[in-house]
């Protein structure tokens, strides 16, 4: 059976965590790595509606581009949407993973630009540590 960790390992072969910017918080956000995966939902941002959709689809792993969590939470009371998303995901047995600036630093964006027919595509900020 495929686990959350198995899927993350594949993503991180393409987009290693070492490529993320210092301010970023890419990686596992919520959940346990050993959980068997029943389905995957991809999204740009994790919202309460996205968690509801994952539950309805029977998907227990959400892979998001933007991290849900950028800084530590001091309490989880449901007062903010981030707290509500975390609570709903935990109650639903859903893991949340984000591949953000580590994914941006790969050639995947060049591939997408080509699919969109964009020309004269340039790198905005090179990752000098990788040169």
C-alpha cells in the first residue's frame, strides 16, 4: 500500500526541500507520514472547501502549492480559517503537504510555460546555490 511518505518521496525527488526559500514552509503540514493513501487532491491553496471536497472524494492526502502554515500556531480554537482547516483535516484523517518555492525552483514552470505557448520565458531570480 502507498503511504503519504511514499508520495512525498516522489515529489521531493523532483522538488527537493533544500530548494525552498528561507521564508517558506514547504513539506508536510498536517498528518502522519505512515498513513496509507486512499486518494489525492491537488490544489493551489488549502481552504475549508478543499478539505470538504477531499472528504467527499475519499481522498486523504491534499497536495497544495501554497503552504497552509507559514508560522507556528499558538492555539487551535477554530477562530481563524487556518485553525479551522487544520481541525477539519485532522478530524477527517487528511494529510496536507505543500510543494511551494522548492517546486518553483525546478524546471516544471518552464514546462508549463511551454504548454501555454509562452515565449521568451526568463528566470526571475536564479537559485545561486544550485549553480
